[in-house]
């Protein structure tokens, strides 16, 4: 079944798996002086490192079908 949520359009170019993928992300976390944090958001770009969890093929998210 094709991905329709946050991995929409993405598929491993090596084994055709539709995920999950390991993606190098930029995360924003609300950090206080006492170390308490609150997850805010995670983002990745077409040139972010991406690896298929099924076959371990690694490339960029663009190579997995993420559109610019
Ligand atoms: Zn794969």
C-alpha cells in the first residue's frame, strides 16, 4: 500500500520497501535550564540522509522519492 502520510511518495529505490526509513532529521526541542524538554517538531529535507530499514540501502531522501 503506497504511503499517504508523512512518507507520501517515498519508496526504497533498492528493494521497493515503503518503509520504515531511518532519516537524519533536524529537530526542535523546547529546552529549559533544568533540562526539561518538550518535543516540538522534526523536519527533513530532500538532501537529508535516508536509509531503508529493510535492506539498509542508504542515500538521500530525494533518492527515496521525497520531492523538492
Ligand atoms: Zn530497501
